C-alpha cells in the first residue's frame, strides 16, 4: 500500500514512533477491529504490559488476516493502558509490530478493564487496496 505519513513542520514532532496522520489513497478498503486484550486462546493472561500488548497485536494480526491484510496495513491505533508504568512496555511491542511507516496513534491511560489483570487494550484501523 502506498500510504503517506503526514507530519506538518508547523506542529511539534511526534513524541514517539507514530505519525501525526496517515493519508490513505483512494480505492482502498478499511478493516476496523474491536479492542483486543492480552489473553491467549486458552485464557492465559501474562502479568506484564509488553507481553499483553504482543498478544493484542497477535489477535489484531489474525483479524486482519481474515480479510487479507497484515499489521503493516495498520493506519491508526488506539491503545489504552491502566498506568504510566505500562506505557513503555506497550510502546516496545507497538514498535516491533507496526510497519515501516508508523500509524497514527493515540495512547490513553484508563482506570481499568473488565478484569483487573488486563493492563493493555489495543484497537486498530487498517487499509489496503480494494480487491
């Protein structure tokens, strides 16, 4: 996909590895995921944010693959962590899993999720050429 990062010189550069905006060319389809939590198919929840984020990205990859897309096609991420101490683990996982052009991204600290052992939730929007 030929997507283009949008980073106007008139605004402050990104604080981490993300793009302020992503331009998606005409004729592309979108896939939107629900928020994914860090849990294995058999119900195991790792205790740390980085391992949970890796599982979130694995789930997102599986969802995108259902429509022929991959993590490299992500144009937007919304991520939620339950504390500042989880931000770095999430960001390390994100940086391993996103493509060469980092997506537009938001990271928010929230008070919690449906179960207290979850510390990260990630949702994504991906775009790819229409079939």
